[in-house]
């Protein structure tokens, strides 16, 4: 075995691998159009081939061996047609320039290496297989079997002498060289694909960050702006992220309330994140803005060396609307209180002269200062009834104004339920009899005591019962029922009156709404009675319900605790 031959071929193969590594370092990541890059790669491959041919093992003048077959077959396999053909043309041109007895055989091996590499590439593309070490080794064997066959193009019998000397070293070293160079190129391509994929993902992510309509930012623990997207820069009143980073060197100074910034940092140190955090900041142009912030920390949150990553939404318009609504609500409540106080004062002023009118009317009706004729008695009766009705109206207005102004007193005590209801029924008895109404009172438990404000409880019963009698036609029915349900007292007042439509049921507990207001005004009243009832029931921690059907009647039920809660 010719040791010098083997060493020379190994050195040439090592040179090829070294140049392959240098190619990756200096040329592989060149950015240009695909066609231009393919031609450029082909030229570089051709120059590498010439470098290999300048360091060959020379058997005799004009006959030398190098590893260009490894180079061209693997280039054709991995880079394709254009780089392989361009490189081969350069190598062939140089071989023709060198000349010698082995020129034809040298050109033939160059061409066959490219053809076999391209065929191997097409075969694997069709099967969609990856190039493994075995595939590369088989390719190396095939290429160099053909290379040895090309040696037959040398003059005979010299060709057989060449084959006898180089066959074993070539078949030993060149397939291994093909595997090594193939793996090197495969790894280069894999890394390039990964790099391209990463660049594409980075570009997509950056495009998303730049176009998302939400401010994205990163600051350090001291409040220095490190990164922003265009939307965040716009929110802060800047034209670009670079301007925002240069301008906002300390975000602490931009907070309208310094304590708010401290609160944010405290929360982040405690739990590492914050959601829906509202704060007021000063923009670059001096305008106050409100931001809704979601943020997380990265780094060592136990110390002070951490960064804050977050996104922010400009809620200035929403906040201004919210503040305006709060102010409007406060103003409306104040206006309502003023109105209620005015009504309360006016009611007191009206009640004083009205009591005088009613008092003198009673004196006239009692004939204290002498008899009156029938016509005079009729007029006095009208005065008394109208005055009494007006007093009821004033009392209702006074009550509702106290309720709305928050000045209504609540003085609960234990009262006898049956006794209180009977007192109200006794008051209503003349009206019940005048309309020939069939009245019934059904009480589940006699002598039951309930913890309630007596005056307000009587007012609840009176308002509900008077409504039932008022809206029930002559010869109708009205009945009162009491039940005990789970330590609660339930009182129902039912009638066979005009009934209430579902639409009206939603409105009757509002002030100044009457059952018959949608049809006519044939029934007297202010529309305050049920509003007062509902509030009084609420003062007793109770609930109010109504069941009704137009033309068939209504049932009003209120439930409240028997004892104090």
C-alpha cells in the first residue's frame, strides 16, 4: 500500500472540510436574490475546487488526484443544479487549462460526480427522505466507483496500473470524506433553516407588537423606560418608541399620584403581577391621561433588580365619562334632596292653615254656634271632605319627601297585629259599607305580636286596604289574610277590583303613578301611596309582591320578620 498516497488524499480531504467550514463562516449567510446567490455559490465552489486541485497527490505528470469529486457530488446533492453546474464549469475550465494525459479522465469524473449528485438529490426529493449517513456513504461509493471507471479513459495499459494503485485508497477514504462533508453541509442547511424560521417568527412577532392597538412596554425597577411599541409611544404623546425611551427616563415622575406608583411596585413585589390597575399619568405634552395596566415582573423580585413587562390601554375618555356621571349623580341627588326639603317645608306651611279650615268645619258640622240649613250643611260637608282629602295628599307628600331626603324616623316596638289591623279596618268601615263591599279578615294566629314601627305598619295596611276598597266596584269583595311563614309574617290584601296590567305592575311602586292613570282619572289619589308602602316595608326588612289580572282583581302581599333582625 502506498502510504504517501493515503496521506496525501487524507490531507486533501481535510483541506476540503476546512474550506467547507470557512464557507459557512464567511459566505453561507450572504443575503441576495435566490438566482444570484446560486450563481455566487457556484463560483465559490469552483474556486474551492481549484484550491483542491492546487494541492493534489500527483501520480505522474498530467495525472493527479484530489477530492473535487466529493465536493461536486455533495454540492449537487445539497445545493442543486445551478451551483453544481457553475462550480463544475469553473473546475473543468481549470482542468483543461492544466492539460496532461489525465485531462479527459479528469473532466469525466467531474461531470459524473455532478450528475450522480443531482440524480441522488432528485431521488430523495421524490421520496421526501432526509440524507442520513448511510445515504451519503452509498453516494460516496457510487460516485467513486464511476470515478475509477473513468480511469479507463487513460492510455492503456497505463490505466490498469493507475487503478491498481488508487482503487483501495480511493474507496477507503473518499466515501468517508463524502459522509463528513455531507454531514457538514446538512448541518449548515439545518442551522440556516432554523435561523430563517427564527427570523421569520421574530419578524411576525415584531409586526404584531408594532401593529397591536395596545401599548406594550418594559421598564426597570427604577421606572426607566427600556422598550415600547409604537402604540405605547403614541399613548405617552411621542412619535416613535425611540423618542419615548429617550424621553421617559423615570416613569415615577409621570405619575400624578406618587403613592399610586408605590402601590403598583408593592403589588408586583408581593405577587409578581398586577391586573386592571388604573393610574393617572402626565403625557409628554403635559396632558393628564388614565391608563389601565396589566403587568408582570421578570428577574429577582425579592430585591430591586427586576424589570416590569406589561401592556396598557388608554381609558382617559372612559374615565372622564365616569367622573362626569358621578358628578351628575351627586348633583341630581343634591337637587332631589333640595326638592324634598322644599316639599317638606311647604307641606308644613300648608298643613297649619288647613288644620284651621278642618277644625272650623267640624265646629260648623257639630252646630256649636247654631243650626245650619240643609244647603249650608251640604257646603260644609264638601269643605270637610275636600279638606280631609287635601290633608291626606299633603301627608303623603310630606312622607315621600322625608323618605327621599333620608329624614324618615323608624321606631319599632312589639305591636299586636290583630289590634292594629282592626284599628285600620274600623277607620275604613264607613267607606266599605257605603260601597256594599263584602269584607273578610282571616288571621292565622290571634294575639300575635310583631316587631314593627306601629305608625308605619298602620300606614302600610291603610294604604293597601284603601286602594283595595277604592278600586273595587260596589258589591265587590275585599279580604285580608295573615300567615306565618318561616318566622315571617305574611299579610295579603285582595280585592275583586279593576286589576292591574303587567305593564302597570312595573310602575305602580314608583312615586306619582296610579293604577288607572293609563285609562282615566276617575279615582282620586296622588300616586304616592304604594311608593310609601314599598319603602316602609323595606324599612322593616320585608318584601313586597303583587299578583293581578285586569278585570278580576289584585292581591298585594308583604312579608317581614316577626321579630327584630
